[in-house]
C-alpha cells in the first residue's frame, strides 16, 4: 500500500474506519461477567513463537555492547576521520530494500 497517496472512500479522519461496525455500548442491563459457568478459569496457551517474541522483548533492554568502542566510533565520526565504504553501504541499503519488497 502506498501511504503517500491515500485517497478514496476508505479513509476517515474521525469515527470508525470504513466498513467497520462500531461495538454496541455497554448498558446497565448487560451482565458484567460471563453468563456461562465454565467461562471462569479459562486458560490461554501461547505458541512457541509468541513465547520467543515475548522473551526477546523482555531481553531487548539487556543487549550487551562495548561502550568504549561506541564512544570511540562516535568520537571518530565527530572528528571526520571515520572511514566509510560507500560501495558496501550502498550494497547493504539495497539488500535491506530487497527484504522489504
């Protein structure tokens, strides 16, 4: 989907998206708890993929890195003496673009 040219009848600025029915508002005559006796104590089982993604999210803040090396590179960039391989950079950018296509 090209997000640069969003036009047409499916674009709304307020309310619900086109084609989506709004949920009925909660009323006082509706029970606030499930009316089936077996609904209490239900369980959810996560797939292995979901467990892996959850673990990755939890560990994302604990990624080890070499602070001294990062500081050295930042300093070299600030001084203008960090070498950049333009061909390698372009190849990597094209490879990343191919992954998105």
